[in-house]
C-alpha cells in the first residue's frame, strides 16, 4: 500500500519537525515546493517589516521611560527591542538572497550573539542595582507598554514561527523566539513594575531584570547550537 502513495504528497504536506530538524551538512533541508517557498519568503519579509516597525517604537519608549524612572528592567526591555530589530534585519538580509539557506548559519550566529550581549548587560546592571539598593521610580508608561506588548507579541511570534517551520528555516524560527522572548519579558516587566509602583518593592525591578537575562541566555545558547527549529518551546 505504501508504494501506491504519490510521492508528491510529501512535498505538499511537509512535516514541520522533519523539515526543521533534517540537515544536510550545515544546511537545513526542506521539501516545500518552489512556488510555496516564494510565497513564504515574501511572508517572512512582511513579518520582518512589522517586527522592526513595532520594536523601534517599543524600544524608544522603553529606553526613554526606563532612563527617566531609573529602571534597569525597563531599559533592558528596551534594549531587547533594539536587539529584536537587529535580529529582524539579519533575517531580512538572509531572505534577500537568491539562496537564503546559504546565509542560515551566519544569521543564527548574529542572533545568538544578540541574545548573549543582552543577557550580559542586564545581569551586570541588575546585580549592581541590588548591591547598591537602587530604587527605581514608578513608571506608568512602562506598565502600559508592557501590557500592550503582552497582547501583541504572541500573535506576531506565532506567525513567524509557523512560517519559519514550514519553510524549514532555523534562523526564521530563532527570530520568532526572539519575538516570543519579548512576550515573556513583557510579563516579567509588568509584574516587576507593578510591584514597585503598588507596593514599593524596589528590588522587584532588578529581579525582573535578572529573569530577563536568564531567558535571553537560554535562547542565545539554543540559537548558537541551531536548536531553534527543533525546539518544541
């Protein structure tokens, strides 16, 4: 019976896990038909444009509000937004090529370094804030920004991840996890800023920063190993 199944069925209905995890050397292989691949490439570029636009606005607001309030977590959140912009730009660069897969490894390395740089900076600043007992001011702007991002980012990340997996691109999926990270950070930031504003728990801000750093470190390691596509998270 298996011999009677048309071979084209595999190409039309690809298995995402197989596409993302099957490698030929250093290149991610995919069974997506050429016509579908062109459509997905265009979709990736549109999602990249949306990601860059939102994160430029988000980052500018977060860094400004965080600087005014003296909030390590809020500044770290803004810097993550800027890193998301650079990550999205790398994906745009990758998919501007005739053969995007040829730039896959370079894109993954840049994304990984972005995560690790963020983790290092936020860790240092959060630890310093805890040691010095630095009290951040309440930031209503930061709380509203975190709440909005908590609503927007999951949808954008899902679209990126679904497209990347169908395309068989580990870097596109890694970029979706960069966006998903923003969702986690939004939740952590919202809790930290709210506790500081409502209860005066100044230490909640740097603790939120350390959580942000830990998540960034984890994602950076996965991107470096090229685990983004195969990860189920």
